[in-house]
């Protein structure tokens, strides 16, 4: 499989360039992912005990998917 080059840099640059609050950046990232077929409606970004991460935005049943990220929306962070 051929690795996409520069994907992470482009996505990061787009988010940083646009600026805005953390919530606005999260919304832009969520829209970017959704445009590529990802589903992240069940989570939101939050700070918990001084650590930033994802928390449930709604009840999630046992064995239910939390996020769905198709290969086309994946980000390769390895060196080219």
C-alpha cells in the first residue's frame, strides 16, 4: 500500500492557519473527517484531569462502535 505523503502536515496546517478556539478547531477537524466518511458523532474533545482527549458525547452501548474512520480518512504520521 502506498503511503500518502504530507497528509498530516496539510491537515495540521489547515487547522492552525484557520485559528479560532479549541472548540472551533475541533468542529473543523470533525467536518474534515466527516467529508472523508468518518463518523465521530459519539465523542467530543475534552480536558479531563489535565489531559486532553475524547469523551463520550452520548450513551454508547456495549459492542457499539465509538468512532468509524475509513482508510481514506486515516492519517499516516510515519516519515516518508
